[in-house]
């Protein structure tokens, strides 16, 4: 693209670095900002800068938090014996929205991915081992995406945690509710038969 | 969405104001920024602020420019008798990319849209009339989108300019090159027959 202004080009390049934003979308966003009031755009820019500089992570679970220990970890009614391990804060929000889980979380902040150069030491794993070693959790739920990276991470965590006195579980995989068997992929369908459960156990308690 | 941090929530809200960005995409962008180096994110924020505060528009044609008069308007080899009127800077880039046009531009910075409260006085129209009145352009090409707003704007500009000694043209509409007649919409197909051209005239000179 040929730009008529250096400032414009720089802004479009910055937006293009965001995931899923190509140069045409970036240009659209930048031209939108140019049509906004200057104060609003300054506020937008400052919000981003402030976010990155002041963001804190819960020292217990690694979730994004404004306080040293997050609201979930300090909540008196949460079941401290259950810890759900997730990839990032988005998964915490998704699980919280279900209102089906009343334990604590542990945010890894990524998954093991040799392709992208992410090893176990880049993730929030040591703190998880500490938490398990403290004896407080009795069950660790590994709620990671069913991808190569997710499975690798689950296997790594399983090896790290299996010698502690803690139950290690993963979320159920199968045909989604409302999903049609006819259209399910073979792997999911095959595995949902192989790992079938007693009807009584499939009901919510 | 339930956020674990006010800072996070504010940043997601700001991103959600951008066109085509919903709250899930906004969250994805914000979490991406959190994983970047602090200096880079500060640079991103400052680029946006600097853009909005320092952006200048060419005093002749209204295009985005770092100099008082833009590079196209000052270019010695451009044909000053031809002026192509467009909605915004994106259209200037698109036309420049074709390398088929060697005249000057005039950027309206929008289209007349009663629905969105945009009237002729909100657009860069007075300056266009001045340019035409100066006698320099001999042809005005109205290259606006074939929408209700575009057609309204074309009609308004035509009435404003028709009494000057200047030829007023619009870009050709029809079946696109590579487009199949079978799949063309009825309006385009019908009009492409009604406004058919002599074969010799359809060839590029």
C-alpha cells in the first residue's frame, strides 16, 4: 500500500501487528479514529498504555487482577480444594459464565508449544506445583484445549503432579449438547463411544 | 462479560468501539497486547495519539498529508485539468494502485447521508467548488460508491457544478472484468445493457 502520510502509515503498521487484523482492516480502523474527537482518541491510546504498564496478575493463580490476590482466590465461599487449570484469562471468563464451577483457577498463561518456542519454564507451572504441594487442593481439573499443544501440556502437568496426593481430572470430551451425531467429526464421535459413561452418571447432580 | 480487572474491562471497552470489533475480538486483542513487551505497547498507544493530534489534510484536495499541500497536488507530472472526486483517502489509495489515473484528487471526507446526519456542509464541498471556479480543471470525475448516499452526493455535486465550464463524468458501471453474466445482479446487468458502449470505445487507449 502507498500511503500519503508517514503518520498514517505508522499507525496502520501498528494495527496490522494485532492478531487477525490485516492492512486493509487496519486502515479502516485508523481512518475511523481520525474521524473521532481528539480527546477520545487520546483516551484510547492512554488506556492501552496504562493497561500494559499497570496490569497485575494474581500471585496465587496468575489470573489478571487489580489486587495482589484476585477476587476469586479471596472469595470466602469458593471451594479451595478444587483447582481448574486453564490456558488464559479468557478461559476463566468462559467457565465463570457457565456458573457450574465453584472452585479456584490456575492460569498457565499459554501452552507448551515447541513450534513457537514456548517451553514449560515460560508458563506459570512452578506456582501450580507449589499449590499442589501445599496440600490444599484435592483435585486438579485440567481444562485445556484439545489441540496438540493442549494435550502436550496436559501430559507434562500429569507427570509433574501424579506423585502428589491429588486427583487429576480433565474436562469431558464428546458430542456437544445440541450437536448432531451425523455431523460430528470422526475422532470426537469415535472417542465419545470409546469413553461412554453410565447414563446415571451423565446427569447433572 | 465479567472481568477480573477494571483496567482490562476499560481496554476491552475501548477496542469494542472500533468498527467491526465485538467484545470477544476486543478481549483477544487486549490479551495479545498484554503478552507484548511494555515498550512496544507504549509505542502503539503513542502512535495512535500522535496520529490523531498531528494529522494534517492537504489544503488543496483534502487528502491526508504530512505537508500543507500533498505530494499528488504538488507533483509536476500530474495532469492538473483532471480532478477525481472520492469519498475518503482509502479510495485515493485504491485508484492510485490501479496506475490508470494521472490527474489530481478531491477527498470529500464522507458522503451526504441524512440517516447519519451528514449534510453537504459537513463535507469538503466548498473547496471543490472553489477549485472548479478557478478554471484549472476541465473535467471532474465523480468516483463515488453506487449506494444511496453516493448517488445522492453525485446528484448534489452535479447541481452545484453544472453551470461551470467543466465536463462532469462518473466512473463506468457494469459487469466487472472476470465477472460472470449469469451471477451478476439484475440491476447491474440491466443497466450494463441500457448503457452499452461501442466496442471500439470499450478498449483501453
